């Protein structure tokens, strides 16, 4: 049966998650919501559902947003090149005024 298969998969997932739910119950969880995820409707929906689930099982999710693709697009429009050191964006005062 299809419904039994779906139920079995959900039960397995919850059983695997239970140790983490217990470990992080009542804890604040910081989650980065990256700029690439913001551009995909399916990822937006999935992310929102996951955050709601974390709250429902007793965690306190805090979302820190990214915005890399959007920042790059804005900088491209004004002809400014973004600077990265070891994969991390370095944001000077001029860039902060543009994207902040």
C-alpha cells in the first residue's frame, strides 16, 4: 500500500530525528538562509516547513539571511566587484551602503 509506505518512511525519519530533538529541545538554533535558497520557490517552502517543525518540537530557530546572488547582482549593476577571502565576502563601507 502506498499510504503504509509513506507512513513507514515518516516514522523512520522521526525515529532517526528523535535523539536530535531530545538533545536540542529548548535550545536556540541559528540557521543561515542562503541567498541561493531564496531564489527557488520549492526551497523556500521546504525551508519554512522545516523551521516550523523545529519550533513545534521545542527548539527556538533564529534565521540569519544570506543574499549572495542578490548582492552580486546589485554590485554588477554599478560595476563594482565583490571581494572574497577564503570564500568569505569582505564588505567595505561603500558596499554596505549599497546592500545594507
